C-alpha cells in the first residue's frame, strides 16, 4: 500500500523537489502551507493541498491525519510580524510534533541547518538548535537533516545573485572568505524520500553537504563563469556590511539582515564525519550542476535537464 506523506512547508524550493521525487516513487503526498493558492500547480501532480499555520495550530491536526510520515521543512530566512524565528522554528516544531503524537504518525523527518545552535548570537541559529532539542525529546521516531547551502533551479542564492548581476557592472561580496559546502536540492530531496519508511535512519542526525567547500568569493566567480559574464567583484569590509544590513533588513524582502550577517561571518562546512551520508548515495558536484540551470530565464524550462542530471548521478549510486 502506498505511503501517505505530509510535507509541511512543501510549496517552497526544497519542498517541490521532495514532492516530485515522492510522487515519482508512488507516495501519496499532502502539502501543507499557509498559502495553498500559491501552490496550485502542484495539483496536476496529484498532490493534496491543505492550509494550515504551524504557529497557531489552526488546521494542523487535520493536515497530518492519516499520514505515515510527516516532513517539517519550515525555515524562515528573515522575521516579519508574528512570524519570528522562535514562533516558527521552535513553537511551530512543538505544534507539529504534538499533532503527530495526537494522530499517531509513525515517522517524523526534520529539516534543520548545518551549524544549528552553534552561533548563539544569531537568532536563526539558536532557534534551529532549540528546535532540534524539541525533536530529540519528543519521543517520536525522528530523523534530523542538517544541510549546508542548498542550490538548484529556483534557489535563493545563485539565482538571486544572477539577477543582481544582470545589469550591474560591480558586485559587492560580503564575507568573501567565508566557506560553504553547497549541496544540490535533488540530493537533499533524495535523502528525505529515501528515508521514508526506513527504520534504520530513526534517531539519527545527518549532515547534507556537497563534496567540496568554496569561499563566498569563489562561488561568485564560478557563477560569473557559468553565466559568461564579466563583473568586478569587490570584497565589502565588515563595518560597511553591517551598515548595509541595517538598511536592507527594512525592505519587504530583505537582501541582507543583521542576523544573516552573523551567520555569514562563520564557515558553513562539515567539520568532521561524512559530508553526505553514503546510505543516500554520492552528492553531485556543483561544477557539473550549476551550468545546467543557471543560464535559463524561467523556472521549469530546465526540468528535463534536471531529470537527466539526477538520473546520471543516481546511476553512480
């Protein structure tokens, strides 16, 4: 009998990749989000859309009812109004775990972040760490994933900087020496989907990172090369970056916040152990994947290329 999977926050970048892969292997999928009208395109894949808000529990119990596995992907990039890091990451996780307990959900998969809890001066990092504590103490059959920077078609990193360099001849690079270990969204999605119903992953915390680490400046140089653009990349001093963050965080969709700057001042790489768990295969190389999607102008036009790339990498696993 096909498993029923409930993906909370499933209308986002990572969620859509998980939905595609889960549907492709025959799972029934429910996507839970605050604005299901923005995810109507998922209906053609046979996805059930449910409106719920994890910060006030409204609709949450009904959303997870009948699920064999619940996946929590909720993660804020910045705070707005009542949707604070604490409300969404910590209290929201508590509410989801309680709903899973009430509905006797047999498996819970949690999206955290590499370095969660290790940067206490960052509210994002601190609340991600606190959420992990709630998960570990929940009594559920849980698994936690800690990805590094996630890239792929429609990402909020390379795609954002691509837009910024369309006309600007100069690109300021903040925290240019900070290192990241980018991981492909399809590999992250694969780890989640391959964990569904897998008893061996219970009670484990897995890092999800790519095979190589790069400085922020090196990533920008790679982006320019993939786009075939020449731009002057200038490192921004830390005191200037702080002033930029103070003003930018006032924008409706901030390009940079003071909390994000605190994160950018610390390397986001795997200190020890497996960068990408062997049980989920081998992570793709950034150099191979970035050119396959970054030149395209519209989301969706590269799906066949993504499918080809995903198939190629799965054959090596």
